[in-house]
């Protein structure tokens, strides 16, 4: 395989990202432009931008690798990823937009009138964002090495530089444009080679996929005492509810003009995700026909990139690999950019600007702090990615979903719909969910995934950590009724009143 064409494709995607980021710089003037793109993003563009940032390395490479490796059981991943937006649509999409917040900590403070809960949310946003960013850097490293032979750190470094420059240039205004374009780049880069591969396989009556009974049947697996039914259910809980708590997903709903537009955005997202995930299955299934996991550096995440060279020869194979490499880097860049914006926003508000003011004794503009925070937001997970063990991309990303489901989902669901939520209740739910989810994941990483119930409960903890966090928040709230925020009813009226009804007439402050 020649590395020239794939290298040029990666370069083209990086240049496109920077050009769009610079263009966004011309449009970014106000604070709201950097945080929420001025709240003027239409449903079509916002849906494409969400698809651009949500379809990460785990979706572009990881889902196909899981289908190749584990069979139809892997289809629960795209089902869970997509179902999360149904939960968002039903529970929180419109109220989040009506909250007038810029970030998740903003929402928490507005709803609970507590700086302590805000700071706790800030820590969790940063933790989840960095946990999600690490596999993006790892995926970029092994992708560029596979298609060009470049050192593995080069791919991660390219993503680091491009993301910092594009995010610092224009914030959310730039990134929205970048991500919307990159969704269509990713879909085209994945679908066109898939069409060619299927056509060649059909015309040549290529080999049939090498499968066995465990590959074809869901909820089975090769080891009988791993409790696959529980693991699958818990995975779906993590993916469906975790989507609601992912900071880079939630922040996009603050960019819509109103709540109705936020709902329309979600419906369009479902269509865009469905189109994308159908294509990924092709690579996993035909990978079983053409590829064997005998290479020394084999990993299932490389199925998408290796398959074209097994189906066609010469320049056509290089062209297909180049398209896929460019699409993969569009996935790394768009997801990393969205995560960087989400983490940058909270770091700037709660860490960078207060620290600058304390050190220099003066105030600094939001834009200056935002750009400094962008460097920190991306540089830390870039460094951490060198020390994390190699884990399948989809499996690694699932860790972030578990933490998000166990912390922010209870906060958002109760904060939007339950007027009796108190400050101690919200804080207790966040802490318990974070400790349990992180502890279970940490034990699994340290001792490995073991058979039996203990191994299943630790490896896929969302099915019990989410209910425990919810019950903790409810129980502590019921025990501390005197700590219900004074403005709760006024806030809930704002969250649930359609924009066509002026909230000022109801005695509620105007929305931002």
C-alpha cells in the first residue's frame, strides 16, 4: 500500500478544517459566538454538526471492528448511540435550550443556585471530555501509521495542532461550520468505498463471511458465564442515557434559536446517524470474508482501513484507502473539536479567567481566556493518551458514556422535571454516580474483565450505577426539603414555557 495518497487525503482534511476555522474567525465577535455560535444555528446545520462531532473514531472505525470481532452483538452499539437522541428529544432538548445557559455548569447553577454544584459539574465535564478525547488521539496515531508508515505520535500531534488552532480561532461559531461539513465528508468517505467493495465482491462472487454460531446470534458470546444479557442491557443503558450527559452533545442544544428548533434538530440527527451506521456494518461483515487477524500488529479497529487492499489492487486500492483515511481524520478532528469547545468553555469560566484575574490583578476578555483554555483542554488528554493502554475505540468511548449516564443524566432529568430536587440531593447524586462508575471502571482496567457476576457488574456498571445515583439524589432531596432553591418554580416555568409565550408576562426573567 502506497502511503502518498492517504497522506494527501489526511492533509486535505486538515487544511479544510483550518480554512473553515479561519472563516469562522471572521464571524466570531461576541462571547455567545465562541460559546454557543450566537444561538442562531438552524436545525439542518446543527444536526449535521452534531453528526460530525458525535460520529467519532468509535463510530467510524470501532463499530466495524466490533462487528468483525463479535458479530451481531456489536449492533447494540449503534442502536444505543442512536437511541440516546430519542431520550434527548423526549426529556431535555427543548428545556436545555430555554435555560439560556452556555454550558452544563451554567445550567446546574441556574437550576440549583449553587456555586458548589457548579464547580462539581465543571470537574465532571473536564473528566468526561478528557476521557473521550484520549481514544481520538490514539485512533489518529494508529490510523496515520497504518496508511502512511508515519510514527504513531505524528497522527495525534496533527490532531492536537489542528484542533487547538480551529477552536481558538472562532470557538463554537467556527466549529459548527467545520463539523457540519465534516459529517458529509465522513459519510461520503465511508459510503463510496463501501459501495465499490460490495460491487466488486458481488461481481466476482467473492468469499462468504467466515462466521460461527456465536457470531450470528445475539446475547451469546464465546464464554458462557459472562452474563451477556445483563452486559448488553447495561451497555444500552450507558449509551442511551449517557448521550444525554455528554458535555459536547448537550452544548449543541444551546446553539439553536429556540426549544422547537432544538427538537427539530434531534429528529434530523436520528436520520443522519441511521444513514451512517448502516454503512459501517458492510465493513464488519465483509471483513470476515477477506481479512484474517493474523498480522502481528492486528487490531479490529483497522478493519475499515485494511479491507480495500484485500478486494482491489493497485491505484484503486490506494484511492479507497485514501478516502477512508481522510474520513477517519475528519472523525478525529470533528469529535475532538466538539469536545475541546465543551471543555474549553467550562475551563475558561471556572478556572482560567479567575486564575488570570488573581495572578495579574486585572480582568481579561472572554476571548483571551477561551483561547488559553483551548490549549489546556487539548494538551492534557494528548499527553495522557501516551500512557493509556490500547483498548478498542468503541469500548474506550463507552467508559465516558458510563460516567456521563451515572452523573449528568440524573442531574438533567431531575433538574428539568422534578421541582423537589435540592442542592444536597443533586450534589450527592453527582458524587455517588461519579465514584461508583469511575471505581467500577478502574477496577476493571486494573484487574481485567473477569467472568461471573462480579466481572459483569464491574465491566458494565451503568445498569446499577444510574439507578443508585438517581435514588441517592431523590432520597437526599426528600430528606432536605429546606434546601430547595428559592427560584425553582420560576426556573421550571422558563424551562417548560414555549418561546411563543413571553416569559416576562409570567414574572420570569427573559431568556438569553
